[in-house]
């Protein structure tokens, strides 16, 4: 069964890019436009990995991450931070990887494969 990646990002272009990239590599994807949608998607989608933007309306990526980790069901899901926010490496405790926008496709796919195969 293919692994599932939840893409949490408010930018449509980024969501579409990541969705296409991951699907072309054989992964199943789900998307959310902010942290509120992302938390709902955690329950319904049961992802193996999350890509997370930090600066979003309604609920920041940092808020999403904190709430996600309060639930032990989701605490072990690897998170890859994809953001242009300064200090992004500090926003998530032990991220699987951290990437700037624009994203280096090859390095991102290497990080995904390392995190979930």
C-alpha cells in the first residue's frame, strides 16, 4: 500500500506542485490550506508524513504542530517544514527536514524517502 503525505500549505501553487511531485513518485496525497484543515485531515487521512508551511492564515504551522503533538496518535508522524520564514528550524521540534521556498526537488524527495521510504 502506498504511503500517504499530508501537504499543509496556504499557497495553491505550492500545494499543486507538491501534490504532483509526490504522486509522480508513487505516494498518495491529501492537502489542507491551513492548520485548522490540517488537524481535521490528520484524523480522516492518517498520513505517514506531513509537509508543513509555517506561515498560514487561521492557524500557523507552529500551532498546528503543537496541537498535533498533544495527541499521542499523531506524535510520531515525521514532519518536513517547507517555509520561507526566518528561524523556521526552531518552530518544529525535531523536523525530518527543513526546506526554503523555492524547494529543491531532489533534496526534498531524498528527505521524504529517508523519512518514510
